[in-house]
């Protein structure tokens, strides 16, 4: 008699446990829960990306300082502002402007024929 009562109780407890586990899993698979999980993952990925960008920027500034020191260039006075860019072509290089009165392409597809 005790044996049957024990197994009946064990079976009922296992059924309650399994039912609760299935209900929890079903709640996780609702559209609202899936959307919240996706939003949390997106926010976490954004934080990781921001941390990566900050690490890259710090490494870039460190390497730039090393190069400036090796080349004997002066560092900018305010580290928050980048140094003005120097043109590789020198000050004599000016942008070339084309005369737009003539078409740049011999065939104009928008032209009515």
C-alpha cells in the first residue's frame, strides 16, 4: 500500500513539475517575450560595439601619438580635437572644376528622341 502511495505521489509531483516547466517555456515563446529578448540582445550588442569603437579609438590615438613623436611633429594642444589635416599634394593643389556646359557623357538617356 505504501509502495503504491509513494509512486502515485512521485508521479503527481513529476507531472506538476513537467507542467510548470512547459508553461514557463510557452511564456518565453510568446511574441511579446521574444520581442523583449530581441531588444535586450540588440542593446547588449550596441554596448559591445560602443566599447569596441572606444577601444579602437584609444588605440588609434595612442598609435598617432607614437607616430607624431617618431616623426617629430607637434601634438595638438587639445586632445579632444584632432589636429588639422595636412594635404599630401601641398598648398598649390586646387580642385579642378569642369565646365558643365558640355555633357560629360556622349549619350543622354533622358533626352527625348
